[in-house]
C-alpha cells in the first residue's frame, strides 16, 4: 500500500463574481452551479448582478482548491467575471 505524501484537506474560501449581461434567475444559477460541480459552495445572491460563493473544497493544497473552484464556477456561469478571491 502506498501512502499519499500530500493528503487532501478541506480549504474554505470565498469567491465573488460579477455576472454577465444575461441575468439568469436564481434557480438557473443554482442549477448551473450544481451541474458544474459547485455543490460544495454556499451561494450568496444579495446584490443583483453579483454572486458570492463560499466554498469548502477538498484538495491537496490551497492553490489547487481555489483554481478548481474558479474553473468550475466559470464553467457553470459563462460570462461571469471573478472580482474577488
């Protein structure tokens, strides 16, 4: 049995996005994020046109966790622009 020298850990962080020109409904946002593997995020929809995602993501390191979350979120919300990480 081999041991993984870098076991996965949970990383908690928040990403904030400005949505694209098309304004999806809250349900559409939630469905799109779920389809893009963002089920490990708490979604904040407070300001129209903006979105915050509070992630608890498992990864080998913080960089991998954040980069994979950004990739997944942008896949689920095409045209969304990351404004804060």
